C-alpha cells in the first residue's frame, strides 16, 4: 500500500555538509544540513539567506600582483583599511580610498616585495602599528591624519642582546677595582695564564657589544688593534653594577651582540600582551621570544631582573619548528608548524622575568595564515592549510584547554587550501575564509544557538583576500577580487553591502528621476544587471562609464549578477520497511516558508523543470512597480514523481532578496 508523509525541515543551521556525511541521515547535522549552499549565508536563526552583494570601492594599484588587506583601528570612530601591495600601502576610510590635496590616491612607500606580503605580521598600539617580516627591519607605521602617515624602521633602545656566536672558552680578568654603574673598566681574557693567537677574545666588531659577567653588564667601548683587529684586552663601561671583580672562569661569562640584523635576521612574528610589545622567531633564533619592558614597547633591555623588565625566552619544539604566530585567547600563545604553546606567569600574575611558564598545549601545527579571535576563543588554520581549528583556555595556566575543528563536517569546501581568514561579529557572527580556488567559504558561527553552518560564496572572478573592519554600527567586510572586465584583468576592492544583490556594484539616487546613470567606468564594456526602483530591468552594456535605462528611475543598483543555489538533502524517515531509501517516491507538493523574498525558482530534475516562487500580482496600477517582498508560505504542486531520492533545488537568479526559513513537502512512497 502506498504511504504518504509530510517531511519538514525547519533549520539549515549545519549548512552544506560533506558528501561523506550524506549517508548519516540519523544525525542532527544531516537533518539540519544542505547538499549545496552557493551564495547563501546561514542565518543565526537557522534560515538560509542570499548573500550580500558587494559595493565597488576602488581598483587596486596592480592588476597582476597579489595584495593583502590589514585593518588599522584607532577607535570605532576612526578605523582604516590598508591595501598592501608590492612596495606600497593605500588607505581606505568609510568605504572610500583616501586621496591627497591634489585628488591623487594617497600612498606610502614600503620595502615589501610581492613575495613578502603573505608573511607580514603586525600588531597595533594606539596610532602606531608594528609590521614584521624576517627579511626586513621592524617597521613602524604611524598615523598623523587621514592623509598623513609615515613608515619608518622602528628604533629600539636597546634592542635585545643575544649570544650570537659562542663565547671564547677563557678566563676574564679585571684590571680595575671599579664595579659601579658608569665606571670604566679594562678586561683581559686568557687561557692557561696566557693570551695566545688561538684564544683571542675580542674583535673589532665587538665594539658596542655587551659582556654579561659577575651579575653585571659591561658595554665594550674599545679594543686594541694590535693584531689586525684581534686582541685579548678591551675597555668598557659598566651599565649594570658588578657583584665583584674577581676573575671570571670559562663558561661563566658571555659576549652579547644585538640579536636582530640583516645577517642574523629580524623577528617574523609580533603581538602585544600585558602591556608588552612581543616579537619572535628570527633566522638565527627561530624559537626565541622577546618581550619589551612593561608599558615601554621600545625598551628590550634584559640586563635587570625587575618584574616589569624586558625578557627573552626560548621554546622547545620537539621538531625544531620556528614560531610562526603569536596570538592569545585567555593566555599568550606561540604557534609553530608542529605545536601550540601557552605562555603564562604566576597565578593571576603577569609574565615577568622571574616567573614564566611555557606549556605545550597541542600538536596540530599552524599555517602562515593569520589567526583570529572569536569571543574567548582563538582560531587558526592547521598546518596543511585545509582545516580551521578553535582553541579556548578556561584556566589561567593554559591547562583547561578545549579544542574544536570547525570545518570537520564541511571539509570538502576547503580542499584547495586556505589563503586568508577574517571574522565579522556584527550582525551575524560570520567567518570568511578565502580559498586558493578563488572562492569564499563562509561559516555562520553562534555557539549559543548551536549554529555552525558553511557555504560558499562565488563571483564572476576570484576572491584574493578578505578583511573585516569594525565600524560604529556594524562590521564592514572588505574584499579584493580579480575580475576580467571587457577582456582586461583588474583587481577591485569591494565591500559586502546588505543593501545590494549584485557584485562590484554602484547604487544611486536621483529624486527627479533619470534614465542615464554614470559612475560605472570600472565596468566599461560589461553587461550589468540592473534593479531600478526595485524592479529588475533588462541588462545593459556600460558605455563611456554610463548605462541608459528604457525609462526614468529615481534609484538604481547595477553590477555583476550572481546566482544563489540551495540544494536540499534527502531526508530518511521510518516506514513499515524501516526506511524509504530505495523506494519509489512521488513528490506531490512543496511548501516554502520565506521572509523578505522576491522571486526564486524551485526544481527537482533540473532548471528547465523549475517553478517560480513569485510574489507578483498583475494589474494596470502595478506596472513598473517593485513586487512586494513575501512574508508567507508558498505552495507548489506537481513538482515531480517516480523518483528514488528527492533532490530539491531552490535558486535565485535575479538580483533580488531571498530568505528561506523552512521547507516541507509531501512524499508518497510505494
């Protein structure tokens, strides 16, 4: 006997799930998931909504080179997006590129090549940003005004000093009784009571170096040049008092040189934590961390041991991996390609030279992609670049650790590798992941509502980078997109805008009404999709930066169209035989619950069999007016029959809003 059932799906909160999970019809993720989600975002309430279109902001400087986007947040009232490309920075504020007094795009010159960009790390303190790269001196970007910035090598006084070469195995003898600060001192090294050619301690390049000896520090001011710049005797100035002037035995003293240089390399990771500016990982010291004095980011003097003094410490990565990132959740974290470490001080106390604890937390390993913070968690890209991990520390010592793989059930969306990640807190708590295939994998994440739904954003082009900038009332997501416009390659800077349903778009308003609209030079020769006064108009080609409508309109949006596609998963349910899998099915009725929706198509076999979800009522008085947005249930009948599996697809091909809340359908089995 045929059996009839009504199947209801009231949530799509799991988003697009992996094909490997499609047999798990017993799980909540499957029951709340989608087979495909393209250009739709999962709502925090469980629905699926057409993604925001993007507003054109500016063309990037180069069309054939990579770039990165960095946020510079002085306050929510003054926040900037930085476009970093080969040897330049451009600046954006309130969705506009900053120009100088002559109307030219304002730029600052940088030392960074295109290949350097992906490895640049940065941290910010008020109106100053520190940028690091292992091949370049630490740079300091300062803001003096919207069109007044400077980028210069940062000056530290002093820089960290390290034992860059093994200290000679020798005795160190003092020829003076002075041991107080600022006193001059003469020191001589010897081995077996003699200074021989095999045991020279000092060379000309040691001038300016430091000697750590007898609990104090001596700065070398001069050496004898009696033997081609090599000698056994040096003069110096005491900068930290000596405990005594007794002869120091071998291995009890060290010669220290500046730890950062072109030869030794420069730090490649940075962070600010507990009022300390922190750097890590140079070519010579790949597992070393340097912390400034508390409250003074330019002082890295480690000679003293006060609680607020600077310090340096190394981590023990069992595979010898360099530190790639410094980050934090509740505690400071150091991430390598093999391990994750927590760095803490004493119980409820800050990190200080006399009390620092480094603890191995896990062994996932990270990629070069910058970590991000969400609430009290830190997210990073795992070493292979295809998984997104989340860590949360519940205890100060970093012992109460929770880990989660956010991409596990949708791993197929990240197989090309992750290029950039950003987080938009407001309005819908969404993570944007730019992948190497030019798509964005978007995750709506809300732990309170148990929402973790993935989907992909596609455009006619390739997404290169993404970065979110907090604003007064919302978070603004900037993207860099490589497009082919009229057979010419360009890179555009765009902003996702909830008021738009096309990409690279321009919108406008003219209270008198007009049929000629300008401002489309960036889409010259392209046939754009148009919405005028809320009505979809025939596409028009941009000529001389303008489009001409077939009638006047007071408002317009025109840009590159994109299609939203939602494909439902086949849901199993119990019957007398135990399952409907393999049964012949007839789909006789489908009901869509929608919100603020205008136009869409539903089909079972293919687009040619689709039925339109419409809100248009016809009448002479309604011509040329926008159709109303639906806030109801729409029922379609006779959509398919004699099938073994239900593959229902809903598409929005028009540049109009679409928000699916729930779907129900009547199925006859047998």
